[in-house]
């Protein structure tokens, strides 16, 4: 079996994971392309956003060829789900990559994120059941379940613990018992509520109320979402908060992956980031330049999720939907 490749075309970022036949990571890249800019308002993908994303996909195709990856899966999520003109993007993306993007439903997205995150803590002493929160640009997927865990070690407590960096793993694919997709994400909340820079107190309150309402409604409908022992947070917002907390001035997967973020820390970082304009946020270690304008919206989602569910800490995970996609290609 040759290497495999997974691509996720999200609302805020476009990501690639290339894995070897045994699941070991060969390349993992992320570029903020903001494919979903304006989609919440216009229900259309902006032509410039499509061009930005397709240019990145062309670079990814070169890497896929370099590693000789035979099987490729490319997915599209919230922005494409909402856009009436997604076929324009799908056609351009297929021309570059050679496979057509798969439009994931919120449930499918949540299941893949759960599989990727939970497989990475197999046998590591982190108690289930798990609530996996994938905080994206346009939506947040909540997936809950016991998962079947076994694999690289992870110690409990504060700080980090390493794993093998493998995308696949043995023991079958973990599956969530319940999944709900919420229409809240860092880009959507920013565009809808946080219109001043820095945001006004009333704007922050409105954004928090929106997240609180959606999380509460999901829990009422599916009580299993509020019956977890461990909250696992995925995607760029969570990784950025972990990086800011550690004052990292460059990406370091070993220090971000399986780092514990306390609820008080999340609230403190939210207050600090919301209290200054985006230009000042960009100067803080751990804040990517292209994420500075939407990180407050993402932090609102995590803060309210922790408040509503009562989780006092969140385990960050760099293993996510891409790893779940790779599992399907290697199985």
C-alpha cells in the first residue's frame, strides 16, 4: 500500500495530511484561506476566496505527488454546506486535486473528528466518555461517546504528554454515540456579532448568548452531550489558545498536542484578546497573523461550551478530522 492523503477545505483554513502506509505522518500543513468569508451573510463563496483556496490546493497536489500518495480524500464542510455556488469551487478543486470534494454533513464531520481525536489517546489513561468539540470557522461539531481507546500513551494531569504522531492506529475506529453540529464558529460569530475592533461589550455578550443558547438546546435534545468525563478541543482556535498560554512563537506540535487548558485560563485569554484590537493581538506569541481577527469569536465558543457543560479543563488535540479521514483510507 502506498501513502495516502486527506484534505479538509474548511471555512477558515485549508489543511493537508499525508500519511505513510502504517499511518505515520509524512506531511501536515495548514493555510488560512478564509473560504467562508461572507458566506453567513451572502450564502455564496466569494470568487477571490475560491481562488485563494484553489491556489493552496495546487501546492498540496505537488506534495501529494512528492510522497507518492495513491488514495486521496478531500472534504468540504460548513462554508460549502451553506453556499449556493459551491459547485464552482468543487469543479475547480477537482481539476487541481483529481478527486471531487466530498460535502460532509455536520454529523459526518463530527464522527470523523471524534475518530481522529479519540484514537490518539488510546490506552493513555484519559477517562471516557469523551466530548469532542471541533470549533471551526462556520460551525462547531460536538461528538460524544465512550470510544474504544488503545494506542500511544498519554498521562493525565497538567501540561503535555507525547504520542507517536501516527494518524492511524490499531484497535478499530472510535465512533461517537451522539453528534450535533452547531452553527457557531470563529468566522461566523465574528461576522455576525463582533463588528467593532476591539469588540464592544454588548457584542461579546450577544455572541456568548448565541453560543450558550445553541449548546444548551443541543444538550436538551441529546443529554449524552453533557455526560462526558473529558472534553477534547480541536482546531485552530483551541491550538492558538494553548500556544498563547505557553507563549509559543512558532508551531510546536509536541507542546500543543494533549495540552490541558483550564477554564479560568480560557476566560482570562478571552478577556485579554477581546480587550485589544486585532493589530495588537497579532503581536502576541501564539497568535497567527491571519487568525487575529477571528480568534475572539473562537474563544467565545470554547468558553461558553465549558461553562454550559461544566468542564473545568479541556484537552487540546492536534489529531482531528484529517486523522479520521486517513483512518478510512488505511482501513
